[in-house]
C-alpha cells in the first residue's frame, strides 16, 4: 500500500468538548484534497470520554487511527503519534484547532519545499492573532524571550502547537526525545539545531480560545526547569550518537 502524503497527529488529553468539532473540520478539509492522508489521535491519561468519542469517529473513517497512551504528558502523546505515523510529512496539530486547518497548506509542497522542520509562528511577519487578551500575549512574549536567551536564539514562537516534519527527520528527532511534558517542543527544536537542520517559521492566523489549558506561571516555571534538563542531558552526552 502506498503510504499517505500527510499524517496529522493530534494529542488529546480530556478533549471530549473540542475533539469532535476539530475532527469534523479536518475531515471536511482533507476530503477536498488530492493527496492521501491519515489522522492519528493519541489519547493519553484522559478522565473523560475523549477515547470513546475518538473511536466513534474511527468507526466511520478508515484513515483515522486512535491510540491510547497510558502515560500523561503532551510530549509522550506526540512522540507516540509521530513514531507510528506513515506519511511523508508529519503535522502536529493541537486539539483546539486554534489555527484553521486550511493553513496546513502553507507547510507543504508545492507552497513550501526544501525544509525538514517547519513551525507555525504567531509572531513572524504576516501572522495574525485574534481575540487574545493582552496579558496572555505579553506573558507569551516573556516566555519566548527566556527561550531565545537560554536555548533557541532567533526563533520567535517555539510553543505554537502546529509543527510539520519530513518523516525521516521526525523519526530521528523524536527517537532522541527525553521530555514528556509541555516543553517537548523546545527539546525537539534544540535537537534539530544540534543536528544542523534548518527550522523555518511560517506565519499563521491564530485564534485564542477562552478554554485554553495553558497556565502561564506554572508552565513557565516547568519550562525553565526543562531547559536546564536539556542542557544537562547534552553535557552528559545523552544526545550523542549511540556507538
């Protein structure tokens, strides 16, 4: 069987209220495209009906794979989905679909070619944010400043949840991943830089949702600790090629 062109990977923890709408929009979009695709929903450690609802969708769509991951943490869910994807491109997509799914075309040939890691940016020239409170915007910019100073200089938006990888690059980077939580993005992008893989930022339209699960203070503190762990792992040779 010919592998699909695109794999869309959706980590889903307690997403019963948002996942059905998101899947409906994604399937409606993909049905209009001229390439083969698959959707992988990775439900992890949910206490609601996320897994049941995802499986209901899978019963109606042969190109939807639903995985259950016992371990909590967005990083665990994304890694599981990436490692089981079959597409030429793996696209990580947040369950809230705060970026309209039509924007995915900006990450793929023929619109964009020759890049192995492409990340959505709410700060690159041409990006538009909708309905975001000022405190969230400036809190996010403060977090990004810390990221640029401490580990990833030059990247304006590492934490947007929409990222695209060429398949072989995704397999290489995610096989080296050690972080299981919210900061996994930082580690993956650090590994890309370490492997001299160019990262392209693509401006997107992004819509703030009042039901966002991000806690600026808590997540910022965790992120700072994780940045320290990344540097420590590198110093100890944890990212070095295995003999």
